[in-house]
C-alpha cells in the first residue's frame, strides 16, 4: 500500500474498509513532540528507561530514544516486554496468543520507566505490562506513551503521553503497520472494519 499523502494527522477518506489516521510523517512528528515532553517532564532524566510493548511499541520506542538522544545527548535504554502471560482476558478470548520476545537490558530498580505502546484501548495490555514489569525490579515511577488512544477504557489506566486521540467504534480495529510489510520502514496507523478485540 502506498504512503498516504496526509501529513497533518487527519483521517483520510475511507477506501475499501481502510482509513488512514496517521501516516509516517504524522507519526514521526507526534513522536518528536512526545520525546520533548518526556525530556521536559522527567526530573531524573539519566534514570529514564523506555520499555516497549511488542510488536508496535518496539519501533516507536526506538524512534523516541533516538529523539531523546538528539535533544539531551543521553543514551536511553530500550527494553522489550511481552505481556502475553500477564493478561487477564486470555480465558475469555478462548485463544492463547503466541509468546513474543522479551529483552530487558537491565533491571528497572529506581528507574523512571516509560511504557511505549502503539494503540491503547481498554487498558488491559498496559495493566499486564505493569504487572510484568515488576518481575524486573521496582521502578521509581511508571508512565505510559500511547501513539493512539482509541478510547473504550475498561480499567482506570492513564496515558501520560498521547500522539493522537482517535474516536472509534468497538468493532473497528486500529492498527500500526509498515508500508513495506514489516515495522522497520515507513509506518502508518489505520482503522480497519473488523470484529477484532481491543488492547
């Protein structure tokens, strides 16, 4: 699929059941803003630790880490934390999703941890990530970045840094995807008409 010409972050017209809400330019602009906010609001910046929720949170965390480095000169560690076994809705879904990789370069004790996710909805993934995080130590603080907040919260989870709020219907899916078929190159966030579950 070709990159959308939308650069303002506004939704493009529906085309075949797919609606682009953020193209690559808008995503990167949002992440630059978020990186500045993280730097400004983190009192102990050398203790910052970005923890990505796979799969979509991984490229986003890496981009934010590069932006933080450009702003502050600090190298920020980026961890990857699978939340699969910590979810409280696996039984309700009836299907056990495959495990994904976890790569935590160090413990999180006394670190200012910022969880990074692509699309936040019910809050259950973030809740699971917080539970999983405790297996790696006791952070000084935990905040959350969501590139897209689509609403429909079921748990009292606060998103501290939001790229874009996108009102959606429950039956719609909001997906971060790569234009080249993976998450290594240009990205876009799209709304798909589907019965998929919320995160």
